[in-house]
C-alpha cells in the first residue's frame, strides 16, 4: 500500500513538472519602439528615450502639451500624428531649435575641449510660456 502511495506521489510530481514545462518562464523581449520619421532638425539616429526626453523639455520650456506643435491623427483625432507637418507651429519650433543651436555654437562653444556648453535653451526666453515675454527696460 505504501509502495502504491509513493508511486502515486512520484507520478503527481512528474505530472506537475510536465505541466509546468509547457509554460515559458523566459522574459519576453521588450518590443522595439517605432523609429521616428520626418526628423528634419533632431538627429535621425536619436533614441526613443532621448526623443521623449527632448519633447518633455519642450513641454516644460513652453508650458504646452504635444498638440501645441503636433497635429492630431486623421484616423483617431484623440491621438497625435507626430510625423505630420500640418501644424505650422512645428516648423516654427524647428526654426527655434536651429536658432538656439547656432547661438550656442557661435557664442558658447568651449573650444578648449571641443564640446559645446549648453548655454541657452527654449526655457531661456520662453520661461514656461508659449510666447516669450518682452521686458522693456525703463529709464
């Protein structure tokens, strides 16, 4: 009788092992983020994380959300069409990026070590507002 119980226990353990072997316990590979398209000013090889961080910097610097520069998707207006150039503010943003790059290269280039010091950014003038505020000195 004890022999039959041992065989039953061993058979149960084998059944559990066989059942569990059907499951894949390996971690699934994370899906690759889609490659950005229509990059005209930002580096074409920018990583997804760098792109998101850059966009968040713009959000903070101008106090805006994505829809300020990006057009809504035609298929689903609740989503953004990040590649679209339909929103004219996107082109203005590109011009502003080029302007800050030129200013930083010309006036804040650290020639002794060939690395530009980031001296100005969107936040320098915008200060968290959509439009830079003009401050006029009074005598």
